[in-house]
C-alpha cells in the first residue's frame, strides 16, 4: 500500500465549493505510472461517479438523438474505469491512460476505480457487439453524415 497523506491546505471541492478535510479527502492513482494524486473533489462526488457512470452511459446511448454522439459512445464502449470528465478535478497526466485506484482518507482503504456494473473481457466484447447491433444499425454509413439532424435533407434537397 502506498503512503497516503492529508489534504493539502486550502483544498476545495470543485463541485460543492467547500473545503475538503480528512473526512472527504480522496487520492487517485493513474496508470500505468502508478502515481498518486490529490483529487479536487470530495469523496461523495467520487463515489457518485463510481455509482452512476455505467447507467449514465447506457441512458445516453438509449436516448441520444445525435448520430455523432451515438457513434462516440459506441466507439468508446461501456466504461470500466471511472472518468472525471472535466479533466480539472482529477486530471490524468500525459503518459497515463486512466484512473486505476482510489484511496479514501475517511476509511484509509484503497479500492479499484472501476464503475459499478462494469463488464470486462468477453462479457464487455459481447455487450459492445449487442450495442452495435441495436444502435449502430441506425447510423449513417459515412461518419461525415453524423451531423445531419434526423430526417434532414441533403444540401440539394431530396433525390
């Protein structure tokens, strides 16, 4: 187990704009470097990301009315590792690929940064194939056409 510390003086949660103390401080590990960093969001925000990102992915995919968004979601596949999307509160340094572990000061425990309900290996590959069959069939063959709103005509009108 790595040596973890106390929250830096003046550390504030970027979501709640409140001070982060030893009851809400989180450190995160990035891979492949294995380096630990202070999160600029509180434990409850990090936990909410872990608990909701898989469901949010599925909901966005089911409810997307934009081909470009659907294509991006399908290409990314369902999440395995938690992502802090702004890149400000938990930035992943250049050379690293993802957040791999978390440490909560409140209980002193390290834990994987895998989202609740994530699937891996063959099960993930199968889920991607199912999502591609379900949602990919409705996509235009040419990604350049993704920006066309559904039902829009081309630049010269109907053919």
